[in-house]
C-alpha cells in the first residue's frame, strides 16, 4: 500500500510542474495581448515554437498578434497552422474562416463555415 502511494506521489510531483509551466507561459502571452504589446507576443511565440512546434494555441495567439499588427497574410498562415494541428477546435477554424473572408478568399471561407455549421447548428 505504501509503495502505491509513494509511486503516485512521485508521479504527481514529476508531471504537475510541466503543466504549470505551460499555463504560466500562456498567461504571460495573454497578458501581453491584453496590454497590446503585439511585437513582444510575436517574439515570445516564435521562441516557444522553436522548441514546441505542435502547440496550436501558440500559433493562434501569434496569429491574433499579427492580425493586430495589420499583417493579414502572416496571421492567416498562423491560423492555418493552428487549424491544421487541432482541426477539432472550432475557434481555430472560425478565426481562419474570418481571415479568409477578410482576404477575399470567399470559397475557402465558405467551406469552413459550412463545416462549422454542420458540426454545431445552434452556434
């Protein structure tokens, strides 16, 4: 019984700080977005993506920063990567559809919006 408790305690202590570090980085990026420091957000996201290129939330936040810096092409590429990595998340797909729509790519936006409407007709 003691070994089970010891093993589970070690497991919790080893893996809990990893999740906490990711949350603190996400909170720091969110606070930079709120304070409208978009260049710092872009730099921070690039540094994170250098070692973790499969985090769709980081691509999404970098896309929001590019969009606020009025560079829609880079924002669209970031939203495309976020939607490609996590195709289940409707927020990424909707933001990509809005980005396509603002770039006059109506057919691509229409396909994504139809897919989103089929997935959730109430939203």
